[in-house]
């Protein structure tokens, strides 16, 4: 390949990564499908085996919670490119899994990675997946902090459904909100759940934390 072509390709890749990672011109807040399509297409961490992801430690805890609860049917909101789904499939715990995501690129990658599970490309605010899918546990990691109307989603979950979710303690270009501590998480979400537990889990060596919530949707 000619040097000029290589330089242009590198500049394009650099612009994409700076936009995804919150460069100088990036505004924080809710992002469209194209943002996540770019991320799942170009960011290397979304292409690695789940055991090499920085989220692997968190996913192992989520899977252990699914195991302890005896969950058999999972709805995953914000499934991304299917790394968590792959880990859950390998754990051989559930009878059915349905993942939904705003990104077509993410869903297509997920379906290729775990063809035994089902995935749906949709906007959860327009989709009826919460109401029509059969599930005993709803998982949502890396979703609630990315949308303005996440409380509307929680309102729609049927009473008695187990919910396992994460929210962060750090800002990011696509985060609408983050939480300083466990009390802040409980203040926003506690009314939706019975028996809510909130556990901080270290995500990276930089000290970023994900708060892992688990509870049963209140009636």
C-alpha cells in the first residue's frame, strides 16, 4: 500500500477513536446508533475474546449471580457485540437468551459469535421486547448511564423479575450520568426494587468502579 494511503487511513482511524473516546470536540451525553456502530467496528477491545476484556471480572460476577438465582431465561438490554453473551453461553446456565442493542454492527457481531442465542437490533424505547419476551432475569450492563430516559425502561419491567445491572462512577463521552457512591445509586433506583443490593466492583487499575445492582422488580 502506498505511504500516502497508509497515512490517510491512520488519520481516519485516529479521528474515529478520538470521537469515541471523548476528544476535545466531543460533547458528553446520549449518542445515536452511529456512535456505537463506529465503536463496535473500530475499537479493538470489542473484538477480543471475552476473557481479555476489561469487563471480564464484572461479567463473571453477573454470571455467578445468575447461577445463584437459578435463572433460566435472560433478556439482555444493551448486549453490544456479544462478549457477555459468549461468556454466559460458555457457562451453560440458561435455556434461553435474547439480547437487544441499538447498534446494528454490535448485534450482527453478537449473532455471529453466539449463533445459539437470539439477538435483536432495535431502539428499546420503540421495541416491545421488555413486554413480549419470556424471561425471568433482565440483565443490563453499560446501558442505564447512556440514556436520558432509563427510568422509563425500568418502569416497564414486569413485577417479580430479577434485574442485574451496572452503572459507573466515572464520566465518559457517551455517559449521561455517573454515580459518586452506593448511596447515590440507591437514591435513583431504589424505589424500583425489592431486596436491592449495590456492590462496587473495580473495573480497571485506574480506580474506575462499576456499581453492580441486583434486586427484584417491585410490584
